C-alpha cells in the first residue's frame, strides 16, 4: 500500500516534525499567515536539492514568494513560451506587490554546466534541458569570450554569476517590473 | 530596520516598506550568516558530501506561495528533494514549445538524478487556484500570464463546477486545490521518461495537500 511506503512515511514524519517543533511553537507567526501573505521578496533559486533559499538565506514563512527552476533562470517576456515564470513575476509584482526580486545562483550548478557544455550546431541530447538553459546563452558567450584561458570548472563559476546577470536583465523585459523599478 | 510581526498592524495589513535597498540586502546577508553559523558550520558531516554532488530521492512540486516552502512544511533537509516551485504547483502536459521550464526540471530529475518519487503538493488558500475557479468562460484575461498558466488546471475546475455546484466558493476552492494536484499527477504521465519509470516501478507519483 502506498500509505505504508517508506518514502511516503518519511514525508508524513517530516510534516509532523514541522507541526510540533515549528508550527505549534510559533502561533504569532503562523496565525496571521492563515489569512494572507504579504512577502517583501520574490526569490528565484535553483531547483537543486542543496540550495533551498528558505534554508540558505534563513527566510521565514511569509517572507518570500519563491520560484525554483533549473539554474534559477528568468527568461525574457514571452506569452507563448514562458507563462510559468511570467505568471509568477506578474503575480508577485502586481498582486502581492513585493519590493525586492532576488535571483540567486549557486556553485556546482548542473544547469550552468550543461549551458557551458552546449556544442554549437550539435543536436540537443535532452527533450528540454538544453532548450531551457539556453536562456543563459548571452552569459555563455561572454564567458567563452572573456575567460577562454580558464579551466572549465572556473568558467562554470563565472558563468553561474553571469547567468544571474542575464536573468536580472531579462526581468526588465516585463513591463510591470520595468515600471516598478522606475517608480 | 527589522521585519515587523504582522499581527501588530491593523487588517488589511500592509507591512511597512523597506527603508532602503540596503536594508533589504542586509536582511538576506544576516539570514545567510545565521544559516552559516547555526546550521552549515554545525553539520560538516552532512554538508561536506553535498559539495561533490546531489542524489535526492524526491522531486517536489510546490506552490511559490511564501507560506508553503516544502523544505519547511515537509521537514526536507538539504540534498533530499529537487524542488520546483511555481504558481499553484502546476505540472502542465508535455509540450516542448510552451513548457520547457517544467519539462527540463522533470527530465533532469528523472533521467539525470534518477529520483525515486515525484511529489506534487498543493495548499489551502491558494491564490492561483482561486484565480482558476474565478475564470469566466469567454471573458478576456485580465493578466498577461496568470490566467493562461492556471488554465493548466482547467479539467479540475470543470470537475469541481460539475460535482460541487452547490458548495460555497471557499469550499469549492479547497476541493479544487486537491483536484488540480490530481490533474498535475496525470500530466506527469505525458512525459515519456516518467511513464517509463512508473511502468518499471522505479518511479512513484504522490499527491499531497498542506492545510494551514
């Protein structure tokens, strides 16, 4: 039975621990959150299991509206291809009125490594992964141009940061972001 | 400046804005320092192996809502769960053109990381689900993106409107939060690598709902 599956049990145990050790201990934090959220931050972080921003940035429940995807990427505004990210930014900025959008990359990022490994002209090996990480292509180009002497791993380190810069640039292609930044 | 507990302010609550960009950044730096000294430095045996690689057993889809981080609500530790968060924790059907974000994450989790369980967890008071239930057939979208995204859950909305027609709106939302998870679980099977894993018994799909 699925209910007795150890993988499911572990989730139930984890929830119980949260309930008794965190939720029940902090009614002043959790009670108001029942009615609504008013986070000051929107955070983009990688889906990597090691880099949850609630953990790494010590963010409490209610503080940050958080999107996680491969390599913490923000693509340019596109109603056809990128409704997932677009809807999240739109909701955060227009409905929740967050004040601060954070894009945080990380070391040893598999998505960034895949971006650096792309071979121009070669067929994609994945259904989706190369297509997604190509969002960071301008950063890859910059790193290949400016850091050609560096070892691959060091280039990855630079690319992790340059890709964040590309995402920050891409944020301003969303008119509601551009407007709020200007204001 | 500090983070003000919301219960000190009258409803409808608007927390005071950051005094400055610096204050907003300071808060993140402080949060990171706290993590470093109180968590990271205290558990070298835990964090050292994670430097080399990750081998999570779980992939988790959770909502972007600030109140429902699954690391918190499910007590998941670093290294345990490859986690995607989007509005209303939606998994759309396989589509190379429209949904590379979700597709790439599922593909990486299943094919590269070889996760064993995919969890889709919804939650109470979900704004995205409320938006889905509020969609008016035939009306223009009021957002650039939001309606289009939550429409992924349209089969669930239809089911709820048919089967729960006499329920109050809030109760319908609660049912829809769960039915939308079911739609996402179904949609997972449109990814061939997921379907294969489920058939082989190497991958399990689990749905959940966090009621706060």
